[in-house]
C-alpha cells in the first residue's frame, strides 16, 4: 500500500548560495526565503514537506511541548531483505539521518493556551510509512488523550503501510483505528490534518477518521495510486484528482488551511470543546 | 517383472516420503498459486455447504448494491449469524459482474450497515475474506474508498457482538482488513494475507514484478507465518492438495471451526468482548523499546 515514494522537493547546492526548486512551479527560491516561508513556495503556494519538530514548533506554544513514547523504534521481525538490502539497515540509516526513532513524533502541549495531544508524522523517515512502532506510538498517544480527556490531533504524511513489516504493518491500521474508536466512545475530539502525501493504508485508517478533517493545500490524498487506477480504467485522470481540493469537493475534507494559519485555525476549533 | 512385493512397498514408501518432503518445502509462492487456484472454493461454495437459510440483504443505502460484497442472515448449525463476505466468481461472466471480488466503497458501507444490523438483532458476525484488494478505480476514489475502509476498521473495533473472520483465499491488504477486524481471525492453510500483493511489492522494492516470489517469501504472507507473528489466531488445515481438491471436507472443517469459535466467544459479556478486542489489536506489532 506504500506506493508513494517520490521526494517532493529537490534541494540543490551550488557553489555559494543554497536554493530550492519548487517541484510544482519549477521556480528557484533562495533557501532562506523558502524556510522563512515555512517550506511553502512564495510563488505558487506549494506546500513542501517539513519535519515533525518544525511542525511542532509551528503549532505549539513556546516550550509547551512534551515528547512522549520516544523510546519506541522499529524492529526487523521478518528479517526482510530486498534488492537494496535489509530493512534493519534502512531504518538504522533513517534514524541516523533524521534524529528521530520512528516515522511519527508524539507528545502533548498547548496551542494558544489550549492543551492537546499530538502525533506528527515525518515523511523523511522511510516515507512516513506506517510500521508497528508508528502504530504503537499513534495508539499510545490516543490512549494518553483518552486517559487525560484531552483532544487528539494527528498530522499525517505517509506513503502508506510499511511493506517491510508485512501484515504486521497492515494490522496497525486496525490498531490505530481501535484507538480512535475509544475516543469516539468517550466523546473526545479527534482532529486529523492531512498533509502531502497521505496515501494507502494511512488514508484508509486513522487519517480519514477525524471528527474534523483538515488538509494543507494541494496535498496528495489517496487510497490507490494514480498509475494503478489509470491502468485499471485505461484512461488519463484529471490533474486535480486526489488533491486536497478534490477531496473537499467530494465531501471528505472539512477545510483546507494554509500552513501559516494552521495554529490559529486549530486553536479556534479546539476553543469550542466544552469540557 | 521381478519386483518383489517388498521392493514395491519400499518404492511406495520412498514416493510417500518424497511427497511429504516436497509438501514441507512448499514455498510461499506455491501457496499464492493455490490461494488463487481457479477451482478454489469461493464464498458461494461455502454458502450451500456450511450455512442454511441465507437471507441476503442488498445495498448500502447511499449509492448502490455492490455485488463484490454480499451479506445477510444465515444459520450455521444451531447458531444464527450475520454472514458477510467478498464475492468472487468462478467464471468470466460471474467475475465481471462481481468485479473479481474487489469491492467499492459501496461494498464496505453495505458490510458496515449489515454489521450494525447484526448488532441490532444481537447475532454474531462471520466474515469471509477473499479479495485481491479494494477496487482501485476512479469512482472508488471519488466516493471515498479510504474513508469507507477506515470507517469499518473503527466501527468494527466497538461492534457489540462477537466477530469471527475467516480468510478463505486472498487476503488482499486494506480491502481484506475492511471486513477483517474481529475477535478471532482464522485462515485456511493455503490462503494468504498481505499488506500489498507480492507483485505490487516486487514492482516497488525490486523494481520488477517478476520478483513476486521473493516478495511473497519476504512479506511472510502464509497462514503459518502469520500465526507465528500473532496476526491470526487459528489455521484450518486444508485436505489433500488444497481446498480445491476436496470441497466437502474443507467445508466441514470450516463449519466446525466457526461453530467452535462462536461458542467460546458467547461466554463473554459485551464489555469483555470489546475490551478483549481492543487488547488484541493493541498487542499486534513488533517494535523495539
């Protein structure tokens, strides 16, 4: 199910200056400007990927975020090997490269003074794929929200289930949704924020189950891959197919919110939670 | 011609041993082939052999009646159940009508409607899983394939009647799991359950679908491997060369296993049932701490 593996933004180093080429409009933007604009293209509003901690810093009040369950990391329980080597080597490289131990960072903090529990996926870590450790952290965070009667927010950025864990990764879809079911039962709000990309097994589990579903502009949100569908139906699909805007048109997303407005938008929604 | 009875017996013995040996060395890819065997029994074959008095219900009340997914009340022995399952066909005409057992959102929504109906009538749910996957098509995406499956996973976690799921052929990814959350997960010994098809996995991680046998082995998709990893609870051993070689024995064993599991689940209160189901899924997965 994890079919989305393409990087979305290319960073290029020239001799002196560092610039970024927007994958959507192809314009070249100084990296400093790119970063200042929260990894969003100033030209076409393309929302590039950001790391978990960058997002946490954007959303939570200063020094309010407390990380939880950061002791959880992947395990190669199937001893999975493909052409490019072992799963173990892949996740060890990802841990070194990203400085995080799984494809999601979990914790709690305050958003404009309102407490909330959060899980933020990180696309840099094996394409944000849903492994057993990812599912465990997302479930544990929802349990923390359940036990403390706090609203739960999940930011998704994922190609889907992690193939290297076989059906164990598939079962994380059921596991994370079991956590959502308990929140529903206790009437604890769960907000899902879908960012680029949210596909496969992640879109078909917790990411689509928000009481409120919010998307960043232009994000790819899909169950099946475009190529697979084109092969199935034997025709080309429209350009906006499976984008945030398409999903909103078809009734699956409540609102599309720019990254710079996300914090205030979330705290505004959470301010309606009377408990 | 000069062969004594003894040497014939010895030869037969060797042949039997060889046969057993080759059976033992059955590769995951061989199992994939059996699970997709054209004569492998499908839901319709079990309907007449395992269940009585099937009352089919149609439609999701939103858009259509998906023929890739069927369901309704049925009796199994003395027990009344809600039977829901992927509906593959045996020939081209049937398969086109039933979309090769690949359900659209309408199918998953129909399944959920019937599960709620089971809850209303307080009868346990039995699901038969046999699909290459949820349908990957334009209208499926348009009507929310992802949402439909996600909703089922969430609702099935808290449906207040026992749920027994049985993989009879192909357990294809989210399309299988969409009716596959329950208190007991059973698999026929030559069925498969997988996060992505071996061909799909091979074309991504090996850059070529022809490595599907390698992907099948690497992903641990057989009943035995999944039982070992705690994904499923019980394996129903198939007779002879596989379920396709003996429908009657397969059906008898399937019936026995379902009745046995329903019986043990009937002792639990609703609260215990939901709590245990939550604990079951909380415990699936392997990670480092």
